[in-house]
């Protein structure tokens, strides 16, 4: 009876009234809390320790756990990494298998925010089934180096595309009353020396690149939390960086949620709290000390941290609890629709595949023409590869290649969802002779390829958190394998399962190249559907493929010889805001494949570009027609060139599906920030004024039409 009375009393509390605003409810709950309760909300525990006796019995077991306040009805934070699916670090729960989405970079290659949103919804539903209510998901950082180990977790190199795709992911997650965490704030662009390096970059360049991506993600998604990164930015650690956290995020952007640290990214109590960090994640397990426990309480007693700052920290956490539904709709044991979720993963994968090369119309494969198909390499007889590290998901059905261990010195899972492309290809061509070669014996692969109608070579580039690639080359003897197979049979198609761009020394000697990325739970089926034309390839590159590392701002990975053994700086002012395709335009370099590029099995015409202006808002209108004989999806892109002569910026796009002969009139409103520059003195975006050139393009380097429009000088309004 006493317990029932307590629950009834909690239910009547004003902060439990869902009709009131999150701000009002947080204010009332905060007023009832003791200092001990406040302090306990400010740091978490690692919920998947190596020694399981150290795990709090109340924690489900994953990335982190923060106890709640039961007497006030405030639930615990059960946190899990989840950008690609609900993770299971160290297989702490042997029975926890989750649907593996294609990589974040693959989802960005769809150029369809609605698919990013759909993926977020799917992950959040599975998270609720397992009892998680906080997802460390919503990566919004930019790819500045194609060799970085976590690029597969990134949504590309452009702030507009990256930010919009991240915003949609966050929105999808939080629609399920699960909190999303946007990360890793900010300029967390390489793994080498990530605990020691300082990203050195000027204010204007930072605002127009990495910070702009986060700004779009936060504006559009309204995440409950932002996670600061490991690295330093202009000398100060991201999690104790007053400029990033206090001045920009909470001040200029007015972000109302809370800032949590990355795991092991806190080094101080006073400095971090006063700079804007609100919660230390997985305190003892990773950092070795609870900076936001007793030390912070002592700092309050001494006056080094004000009690008002503590209340602000707690208030922000509570507000996010109420705003994202954690209190009103806690997760339960909702059933998982495994088949429906696998279909989501497959839809994303099919829309993400980028057809890079298709000489002699080698693709799509034809089951009547291609009677003898040899499939080679990439563990295609077993499954598809996925990226490693904290984003690695134990897939439904388990690991298809459990005997394969990571490289020496790499302590992370290497997992393969059980979706063998070989079996899917066999289903599409039941009357063909289909043979498989593992690819480790090049002579055997060549012998099979020589006698076949077509050779499909699967190659993989496994990347993961904690390490970067020294080069863009494929691992092992894969380049040699492709060269030999292509010499034996020019009808060779290469399927790239990679974390990002790779070098292709064999490029001109193969007829077909498909970028499949890390294709997820139903990757094999998705790849086969694209190869056989059941699905027309619709993906466009969210990142530039360079010809070599010599075209990059930094031909060698900074700090590669020292790692985390000593402090060092990375000079991002070399490219500044001209990241990716903008760097290539600035240097008048031709990449192997430009940002936004992608071929199709049909043909599209895009024309009739017209511009109209309403104040500072520019709208572009144009027409797209499918002039080919197949249904297909295309992505007309708009780029703007400002009067100052700076490289073009992506100004907008639409992804549109058209039947053969179908014509569609489209309209795209250009975000004014893509026309403006950030003024560091006034802290506002400002139009330079003058003649702006806007192009209707197929990629960053393939312009269909271009028009000019005059815009007045002045600060942007309504920002």
C-alpha cells in the first residue's frame, strides 16, 4: 500500500503533468531535488565493463548508465551507441542481436533525409524493446580526410547535406520517445592522436563548415543532448571549450538541452563545468576519476563553481527528459518486427548504392545474357562487412565470419551480417552457372574469370574507431586480384564495400564499379537487386573520391608517428571551410569522382533553371525528365558561387523518382546561409551583396545550367 501511495503521489506532482511545457516541468522537478540528487545526475557509469562484477545491477549493459531519481519519478538514463543499430559491446548480452543499418555515410549517399529519419525510427523502436532510452546517435561531423577510421559513421563532407541528414536521424529517433545525442562536437575528424591533437582552425572557417553542420542538425532535430568530442579545438579540449559549449552552442544558438562528454573525454572538474559541460559520461571506467562527483561538490563549496551553474546543468538534463518523452513514455518490452526492420535496412542500402562506372552497359546483369557468372572475394559467400568500434552492431543472425579477427593491435569487433551476395545472385539467375572463388588464390580466380561471361569482384576496406588508414589502398592483395581478373576478363564488375573513398589503380580496366559502402543487414540482397536492375542505382556520392593522397590538404595523416603519446596540432586552416569538393575546386584539381556523382540505368534531362527572390530568400525552379526506358531516381543539385570568388557551395537538392518519359517541375528554397559568410566581429551571417551564380548540376563538377541573381548586402535576417 505504501508503494502504491508513493506512486500516486508522484503521478500528481506538477512535473509529471504532460500538458505543461518541458521548461515548466524541469523547473518544478529541480526545486524538489537535494544537492546529492543533483550531483548524481551529473555523471554516468560505463555499463559494459570488462569485469561484469563492476556493472551496476540496475544497468541494462551497453555504453552507459546514469541513475534516476525514483522518489521524483525521474528514470535512469540507459544509454547505448546506436547510429547503425543497437549495439552490444563485448557481447555483454549474448542474446542481444539488432538490425544493422547501412553505414551513416551510405545513408547520406541516398540524399534522402526521409530514409535517415526512417532508419532512426527503426533503431529507436528496437532500443525501446531492449530497454534503452538514450541513443548515442546523430553524428553530424564532417569528413575532412578520406582515410579517417570513423568516416563510415559520418554523413559526408558538406555541412548542408551532413546537417540535414543528421537532423532527420535525430527526428526519427525522438519520435519514438527516445533521446538522441548529436556528436562529436566538434572537428573530430581523425582517430590518430584523438586524445592529444588540437584542431587548429579560424573562427569564420569553423562556423562555415563543421559548426554549420551541427547547427543544421540541432535546428532541425532538436536533440536532447550534444556530445563533445575527444580532441582539442584551438588548444582547449572540446569538453572544456568555453567557445564551443558556452559561447556558441548555448549562447549564440540558444541550445536548451545538455552537453554530455564522450567516454573518457573529461580531464577537469571546475574548467569543464564552467565551460559548459553538463554531464560526465562513464566516469570512473574511462577517465579514472569522477570529476563531476565529489570534486565538483567541493568546487561548489569553495566557490569555484557556482550553485547556479549546478542548477543549470541539472535543469538542462531534466528538460531533455521531459522534452523527449523519457518520463511520460518509458520503454517497455515492445516486440521487434524483424522482417519489417530488415526491409528498412534493405531500402536504405538499395538507395545508397552509387554506380560509378558502367562501360559497355555492363550493368545491369542479364540472367539470359550472362549465363556463366563468377563471384570473387569479399566473403561474398557468407555476408557483408560492417565497420568496427563503438558503432559495431551484433547483427540479427549473428556474425557470418566469426573466425576473422581484427588486425593486430586493433581492439574492436569485426562483424559481418549474414546476407551473402552470392546466394542473392544465385536467386536472380537460377539457370546460370555461378561459381565462387574466395580470392585468396589469385590464379584460381583468374582461371574461373577467364571462362565466364562476367566476373563480379567483391572487395572490402574494413575501418573502425581507434585507427586511421595510412593510405587509400585496399588491404592485402585486393588491387592485384582485380588487375589479374580484369586482364583475364574485361567484363569485370567491382563491388566496393568500404568505409569511404579508396584508390582504384585498376579503374580503367574494369567495366563496372558499384560503391556499396557497408550495406547492412540485407546488404547482399540489396547489392544483387542493383546488379540485376531490379533496383535502379540512385545513390550519389556524399564525399569526394580523390585520385591519390597527394590531392589532399594533408598528404600524410597528421600525428601518425606519435599517436596519443604526445600533443600535436592539425592545421585545418589549410582548407578552412573549403572541405572536400570545395578544396578540389580551389586547387583546380580533378578528383577520381566528384561529390554528388552517380550514374543510372536510365537517362535524365534537367533544365529550365529559373531564379526568384523574396528579400534574402532565393528559390530555384527547374524541370527534370526521365528520357530513358527505365524507372529511376535522380538527384538534381544546386550550387552557389558568391561574388567573392570562393569555391561553390551546395545550396540545395531534391531526390526525385520518375517513370520513363515522366516530367516533373521542382522547386528548391536555398538556405540563406549558403549564400552568406559568417562575420566573426558581429557574430552574424552577412550577405556580401552583388551577383551570385547558381548552377543546376549533376555533381559538384557537372553543371547543366547556370543563372545569376543580384542580392543586396547586409546581415541575414531571422537568424
